C-alpha cells in the first residue's frame, strides 16, 4: 500500500527508525481522496513532534490524488516499544 510505503519513509529523528515500524501509527482511513491518520509520538514531550507531524502530512500529500491529510494525535494508549523495537534499539527487559 502506498500510504504505508510513505509512512515507512518518515523516521523518528531521535531513534532513527521509521514511524510505521515503531508502531506510532494506530489507524489509517481513506475517504474521498483524504487520508485520516491516528498516531502517537514516543513521548508527549517529544521535541520533534510538530516537525514529525508536518513531515507525515507533507509526504502523504505527494501521493497521487490525495487531496488532504488529517492527523489525529493521541497519547491513549501511551506508546510502548514492541519487543522488536526494543531489540532494534538494544534495550533489554
């Protein structure tokens, strides 16, 4: 899917891993050539939050026939790295 491909091109600047692999994307809907994304950040205090959201929107708008992108930012549930992400980051439980 083109949307997922684009989301995989957006990296979290602190972790250097794309936001899709990090599972920061909770939901993707498409209706009337508009993309609706529900996502979170690694932390509510993420200093890169505004830039990251702008990057997501800008890149998704490059997809042919996409007229608008709506991002719903949520912190419920709070992001917790998956086991796969922990391994990528070298974090042990």
